[in-house]
C-alpha cells in the first residue's frame, strides 16, 4: 500500500480540489484521508455518508476544585502558559491557555487540581458517493493537538486500506509547515506539491519542500493557474529542476474550479475537457512513479 | 487598537488584506503590521522594507546531565508529553514533543535537566516608508508555532504604544496558532470567499471567534464567484459584512507579482475605507 500526501505550504492553491479529483480517478483502488482537520473541506466534494463517528481524546486539562483550594498560589507560580488566572480572588484555569502539562497538579499542596482527558474533536469513517472509504475529522473549537488527530486519521485510513487491499491511501494535508503537516508527512511514500505562480506560492513551496527533504520523501509538483504569471511559472520550473522534483503538470487559471466546487463536484466530474485530461495524466504519472 | 485578520480557510486573502490595510491606514495613522503566520510568512513579499532589527527566538528544552543524574525516574513520570523517557541508564529528551513546561527540570531532585535554549525561529523588525512591520519565521522542522507567536506579540507590546494601530496577519485554520494570534485582538476580521469551502471554513472561524468572545466582522474576497451562502448566513445571524473585494483577474495578477492593490484599483481603496469606517466607529481604542 502506498501513501500519497498532497500539501502546498500556502493555503488556497487547490490542494483539496486536486486531492478530491485523485480520489474520483482512483475509485475503488484508494482510501481517502482528509488530514486538514481544522478546515476540512473534502466532505463537501465527496458527499460522504458517515458510518462511524467517534470522539477523539488527546492531552489533558487542569481543573481546580474551589472547595479544596486554599488560594496559596503555587499553581500560578509554576504555570508557564499563563493559564492560571485569579478571578474574584479565586484561582481558576483558563481552558484555552492550559496545555495540560500537569505541573500545577503536581505542586498543589492540597491536591485541589485534577487533570481531565480532553476531547479535542471527532473523527469519522465514511463512504463517499463513489463508494470509497473516507476518513475525516473535525477539530474542536480552539483545540490543541491537531497533529495527533492527523496521525490518527491517517492511521485509520491505512488500516482500512490494509484490511480491504486498497493499493493507495490519498491524503489531503493542511497548509503551513507545523505540527499537522509534519504529522501528515510521516510515513508517506510520495508528496504532491500544489503551487501557484505567485510570489507567495513560490516562497511557501520552497519552505514546505525544505521540510519534505527532511523526511527523504520523493515529490512531484503541480503548478495551478500556471498562466497567471509566466515569469513566476518559469521560476517555479527552475526550482523544480534544481531540486529534482518531478514536474507533474500545469493547470490553467479557470473559473471552472470554483464552478465545480459551487456545485459540490470535483473538477474531473464537472469538466470533460482539458482540465480533466491534465489531472488524469498527473494521476497516471504519480501511479507510475510509485510502481 | 489591535486588529487581527484571520480566515479559517487558507488562501482567501489574509495577507492581501493585512498588507493593503496597513499601507492604507498608515497614510494618516501610526501603524505596525505583524505577520503572525510564522509557518508561512508572506507579508514581506508585498512590501518594500529595510531591516532595522533582527533576533533569534528560542524555547527552553531540558538537557540531560548524566554526571549528576541518579536515574530516579521522576522526570519521565512528570512529563505529560512523553518528551522525557528513561531507557535503561539513559534519559532521552525528544525536543519536538516538549512544551517547555519546566516540570521535569524544576522537579528534578539533583538539577540534572537544566533548560537549554533551542532556536525556534527568527524575528525581524522592518520599516517601510510609512509604517513598521514585524515578522517571525518558524525554523523548518520546528513543529510548534505557538511559542514563537507569543514571543512576537510580546515584542509588539514592548515596542509599540497604544497609539499604534496594530494589524496581525494570522495563520489559517482554527487551531492553537490562530487562537494565540487573535485572542488579545480588539477586533477580528475574518476574510473568506463566497464558495462552499469558504463558507464551511468561515462558519468554523465564526464559532471560534464566538467562543473567544471576540468582536468580529466578515470581508468577502473574490466577490462575484460562487454563491450567496456566506452573505445570507451573515444577514441571518446579524454578522456585519465590512467589505466585498471583487473577483478580478487583474487583482490576481498584481498579487502574483507581489504588488499592493489599493493604490492601483479604486474599488479596493473604497472597500478598505468601508473597513476603516466600520472599525473606527465601532471599536474604542
């Protein structure tokens, strides 16, 4: 089983539109994982029917029992996250700031502080309208630990792929270079980078590729809206050549992407011409590289 | 006044709005723009700048001193993140898992885990012709953005008085880095696009801002594509729509070259004026 992760560094370059297209093209050969857990959008295009919904617990939250607390202030002194607040002369924990390190509970002389497991979101196993397994998730409002939820979503997708002999796991990653992206890259066999010919598209591509290199994963790149700025497209192609990144294809600037999304369809279902042709060729290239 | 610009979905125009609003407001106001999207900071690409100060930023990570360690196992027991592990007669520290809570270090009976500074990124303070600009950039491979964001906000607080309009270009999403970037703002602008993705993600961002008790409003970018779901939702829920930036290829082209828009596209200037008027009349410094 091979795991393909789609990332971009910069947000809004077309990751999800392209990943969902791969999903449709791969059909029964793939399990899909939406690892952009704090802005998950894949479900909009694939219209899943959730078969299983589970809470995800990760990390802890400190709670002070005000009936036991003597207001000694030791917790306040040791907290590095400014999570202990004094409200109306009472020590309380700010839920948003608490990182669940448990230090305060350890130093509390009267054991007034307990750590409770934190529900950071939900995850789902679903069947898409193409009868394809999709694992996706929804991070709770303001939750930490998105990296762990990403790892969980991916592991579930891999388990399903193993069980049902699906040769591919296709992963939609999140923007940036931080913990959720690191989590989505870990264990991947191939990375598809989606970029656009803008100053920020190229800048962010370079940063995220620096991260990919640390994982020694083979990568290919799609230039979306390649005709928006030909000079930047040339610069991107030069970068790809210098770094030996496979240039998978160029997609034109075309309102059809937005139109397809507005109809909650993937672009390969909406467009029967040039764009679908290009994405199909790209998917074939990815498959060939992986064999 | 502190104005944070956030979005939920990535690539909806946070940096475009931040840089243009900063530049526009700086005509008549003291402004500092701060790029808090430390994973992928882009504001600098759109500004002509001169560096006036640069510093490396660090977070404390415990370092094992085997000469004084008695292998009592306390550090492993107190670490809730499994960042400190005892393997036989060795203590291993995993910096990427460490949250710098200091519990293992402070509670070690023989002080064998002193906290050592680990570089997390670089803060740079720039000047443009009309305003100050501060950016932090996460070192590649460092997973946690929040400590660097906290330090950057502190730098802003220490160096700029309340007279300044502080504009925070925030990261995408709704998880911890976004909370850190917006939680102390007086007003949050959520910028979105009128598509199903934009709508889905802005609803999550709206819920997040409500949970944080924030004063916020919506700006619609690429207005004209997609559908009216975002506008109808805002109307129904009494959420102010501050501006609608039109969908134009000319805007995308200027953006691609790293150029500001407001002095070239009159509609953008008008929309920025709407945003300014709304915020200035609704928010007291």
